[in-house]
């Protein structure tokens, strides 16, 4: 019987990190999850308690990481990731994207492991090219409130390519577009949990600006499948993973009201500074090199996400 491979997932108690951990365990990996629980929550991994293939270490990856034993894959997913989180945690966001990326790259180099960094569509900033292709260099305000996240991730990409070129490390970069699903934090400020939470609790849906800005929402299982395929590929340049189904924020609010049957009103609030006006991934590259494209329909994805938040609200009532 072949020995199980070991993957390290930073941010394992977060939304994406916990789904990635589940996916890897189901594929037969051993997983070591690291998280400092700043925005992650052990609730997301409590179902793994007692799983002999899973170890959790509470650790801040901006500090040196020491792990005994072999490691085959390192996934660096630790970071505050919602605009409200990184506005409230600017230094931590900058540190985990820079120092945390350096430490996790160092770990991968030491273990001769494959390294995959969770980058973001925010590297394109408020994009002047639409939809966004990987060859677009972006339109980021480095000193605006979102700069702490955008520039940390841009630095992380540069650092990753540095290790690839200088040390021959096997690295991958995924640019993640808006993703949703169970285990998002109700209060993380992102539009999916915000609108679903508001609709379910009979509160007004807070549309920022005139709601004409667009986003494209990918269901979490599709995203994780694309990321795993990327980790197994020989491709080292950035790859967009997301769902190209674009809609305005106002259309999204209306869909949530229709889906939940909520009688909530829509109220308009000021648009946050530097809020991108459009966002839609061009996934031509992912389709070609990974033979991947999203499969879960918006209705299916929203239905399981609403079910999750209903249960969460009932448990926390
Ligand atoms: N948004 C909104 N109301 C909210 C939260 C967000 O209208 O309560 C808007 C936000 O201004 C942005 C879009 O929804 O245009 C997506 O925001 P989110 O925070 O989910 O992530 P982003 O895509 O901006 O990183």
C-alpha cells in the first residue's frame, strides 16, 4: 500500500481552508492544518476531531514554522479575506501576505514540497480590463484602504515567482474570485452572508452605492476542485479560478429576496472607497490547462448556503 501524502494548509479553520482540508482528506491525504484563529473558527474543523489523518496546530504563520516529517504540498490560505476584516486588521493582513508567504515558501523549500498560494482577483484592483485575464496587470491603489490586502497578495505572488525562479520551487498561484458557500462568517461583511443574513432576519438589505457594480459568484466546491487541479498541474503562472456568471449587486439582492421569500426592503448605503466597479473572471486558461469549469448552478449554490445560514441562526438564536 502506498504511503499517504502530507499536505499543509494554512488558514485551515477558515472558510476556504476548511473546505480544502476536507477535500484533501477525502482524496486520501494526511493534512496538517495551521491557523491562528484570528478570522478562522475551530467550528469549521470540529467535525475532524479524532480523524487520525488530520492534525491541527494553532500557529501564526508570520512566525517561523517548524514541522517534523515529510510534507508534499503546502497550501498558503491564511489571511483575513473580507474587506471589513482587512480594514480592521491592516497590519495582520500585510504580515500574513508577506512574512507568512515567506515562511510558508521556506517550509515548502525545506521539504521539497509543491507550494500553492491563494491569491485574489483583488490583484486586478478596480479593473480597466473586463473580464479580467491573467495577463492584465491591474489597477490597484496601493495607499487606499484595500491596498493592505491587494498589495500583500501582489507581493505574495512576486515572492512566489521569486522562489520558483531562484530556487526552482514547484509553485502555483491561484487568483480566487468571489466565492461563497457554507462556513462563511455571517458577520464578515461580504455581500453573500450580509444579504442572506439580512433576508433571513427580516432586516433591510444594505446595497452599497447604486448597486450597479458587478460581481461573479463561484460556489465553494467548484473553486476547491479547480485549486486542487492546479496543484497537480505543471503550470507556474497565475490562474484565475471563479465563476464567470456576472450580475450587479442589486440583481443579487433581488435574487436573494426572491429565493428566501423575504419581505425585507432594500436600502442604499455609501459605496466603500475603491470598491471595484466590475469583476468577472476570464477562465479560458483554467478551462484549457486544468480542464476545469464551474458546475454548480447559482440556484444550487444559494440553496445550500441559505440552508447553512438558517441552521446557524437557529443554533445561535
Ligand atoms: N456590498 C453591498 N452590501 C453589503 C456588502 C457588500 O452592496 O452589505 C457590495 C460591495 O460594495 C461590493 C460587492 O457587494 O461591491 C461585493 O462585496 P464583498 O464585500 O462581498 O467583496 P468584494 O467583492 O468587494 O471583495
